[in-house]
C-alpha cells in the first residue's frame, strides 16, 4: 500500500509507485561531498503523476567555493535505462547557497547492497543542465554557473522504491 506517503494515501494497490531514496558520500577529488535524496512519483488516474520529494547536496570543496544545493522543484522523474532497471533520472530546479534558481539533472542508480560502493551518482547543475529543461519552456538565468559531480558512493546507500502495477 501507500502507507507513509502522506497525501498519497489514496493510491490504490493496483497502481505503481516509483521512487528512489538514500544518501551518502561521493568523493570529488578535493574531499567528500554529502547528499540525501527522497523522490517518489505516484500515478493519478486521468492526471499527470504526482512527483514529490527533495534533494540536498553539500560540497565544502566545490571549485567556486562551498556549495549547498537544494531542490526547489522537481519537474521530471524517469527510469532512463532499460538495461539498468534501478537507474533513475530527476530533472528540476534548485537553489545554490540559498539563492537563485538553477536547473539540475541528477542520475542515480541503486546497483547493489548497502555500503558496497557501487551505487552511482551523476549530477549537473546550472548552465550544464539548462538544455534538459528547454522542452519545458524555462530558461536558465544562472550566468555561467555550472556544477558537476559524478562517481560512486563511498558510503551510504540508494534504494529504489518500487511497487509493481
């Protein structure tokens, strides 16, 4: 059932909920970057699916100075690889250090047991992510700001949340 999903409790057992949650550490060459994530998409009859959740990343050693990236809007959530069923892509908007509105694209994959160091994380924010939101008719007013981080979790875990249809 949908217990624990708050407002989504009216979802029937016949519908499928899709999501990914977790957090951990991804090294960036200058130190450890911590993140947490919980995103759930719930189908709704006759309407677009309800997408809810949040993403936060703290990088004290970012190239342009410490960066705290927090999602403000989630626009799209998809399984992006048929070969990798636990891979998810999240597109949305975030603040950087509490201000602005920057597009982001996050690809994560739950590949193995907790702490195995094989779950993957790939994030682009700002100018590098703007192309992924063009289809929504939204432009990035983020100057030349770009942030990127890609790697495997050295600690923590990602868990796919799936209830099959």
